C-alpha cells in the first residue's frame, strides 16, 4: 500500500495509475487524512445459473435401495 499527498499525486498521476494496474493499493491523502483509494477494478464473477446442469446428471432408480453386499451389517 502506498500513501501519497494529493499535491504529489497530481504530479505523479501516471505512475500511480500504473501502480494500481500492477495490483498496488494507492491511498491519496490531504492534510494527512486519507481521502481517496486507487485500486484496480476487477470484474464480478458470474453468478451460477439455476438449472444449468439439467440433463447432465442422472440418479439410478435403485439409488436408495439397500446394497446386498452390506446386508449382514444392516442387521
């Protein structure tokens, strides 16, 4: 994170843009108080769409039937 006074930021604006593009966070201050934050904008991830896997997954009709191999353990 880089902090810089607004008067210096006016002079070094191109460098500050490049720093933000490189992933750095730049805080611009005035009278030693933070007033602006310059960060790279990231795109929001797409939300999952309900039903997008329809037809890709199936469940066997006997899915919930007891398995014969475990009959002796089931009592």
